C-alpha cells in the first residue's frame, strides 16, 4: 500500500482525512465527466477543511491518495478492473489497474488509518435471489464512518435495510428519519436513529469504538434536490420489466437499469448523482474535522 505524502502527513498529525472511492471514476461515469467529477470531489473535501484520499490500484499497487497525474491516468484508461474484495488480490497480483468499490475502499481506508469515507450510494440486496452486494458484509467489519445518499434506487430497499441490521451496521439518518433512496431524498422506510449535526455523527463513531463494535457507522445523507420516491420506483419497475423481456441479467443488469433510469428521467438521475456525490464529500469532511 502506497500512501501519498500529503495523506501520510495528515494521518500522522491527526488532521481530518476523507477516503474517496475510484469506481465512480473508472466505471460509473463517462470520459471526461469522470475526471472532472473526481477533481470536484477532492476540491469539495479541501474546501471543508479536510484532506482527500482517493483510493485506486495502479499497475498492481494500492494507492491511498492519488496525485493529479495519477488521477488523470486512471480516469483515462480502458483496461481497468472493477476491484471488489473477491478479486482485489487477483488484480494486485497480476499487476493490473483497478477502481475500488465501496467494499474495497472501506477495507483499504481502515488499513491506512482513515476514519471517514464518502461515497454516492451503497450496494445492497437486489430483487433477484442470491444477488447481494459485498458492500453490506464489508460494512459489518470496517469500523469507519461512511457517508452515503442511501442504497442505489434499483435495489430492494427494505431488504437492504434489514440486512444492515442483521450485520450489525450502525445506521443513522442525517437530519432525516427515513431511509434516503439515492436519487430520492426519502422513502417509506424508517431509520433506527437520527442525527442533526456532524458532532453527533462523530459521537456515534466514538461510542461504537468504545463498545468494541466492529462495523461501520453508516450516515445516510439525503440529497438536497432529488426525484420523488414514487416516480423513481415507477421508473425502476419499468426498467426491470424491460430487462426481463430482453433477457438481460447477471452483471449486465445493473448497468442496464442505471442507463434506463437516466433515460426515463430525462437525464435528471445523472444530475442528481453528481449533486449527491459532492454533498456527501462535504458532509464527510466536516465529520472528519470533528474526529481529528
């Protein structure tokens, strides 16, 4: 693991650091929007008084904190693996390039000594049997604060919330009593706890550590401007019906659903995605300041 000089100095001085994932750069957004977004997220973290640590795999080496040149090269490559926990060792051993998922970023951030991680939406339980993201299990064993706008809209939301409970992940809503649904700031599903400040988020993390709990503190931050929940669910249902009719499944299903959701919402879902990424990065940086 190679930790950048800036990130290493910040960690040694107990200054606030925020981990950022890289699959949003390598697999989530098209060129050149991906690089522009990555730079925008890092700048948002800096503006809030913290040091950004984008995590990625470059030629078989884990990098915690990418330089401007490394970020640009990762964003522009086509031969980049989606590195989750199940293939992380294979990517590193083969000397490949990789974008880190939520699960992998959380794991590597904790190993580096980072306490706060900002992402867009977490993975979860899919409507199809046995299709479940490794994000959930990873969050149950990585003791850091994770700021997210909720599970991705295409997931089975109540099942995902139940699984977080089963895995013992600490779940709190930031100024909300209901689960945000990524593109939508709310849903019918109630959360077990609500916080109203960054200081409370830091207090939750500290309490979990004092109690010896191994899981993450999941801070769900609803996007400021989103799509009504009923409208999102209608689009998701239509996209799923079209996928079934076309015989689309497996690893091709999620990209298809997200693409159709963008089309059915006239591009609004893409705008919301960029908005929530920045809002989460800013909130994470403020929480990191309270933990520093």
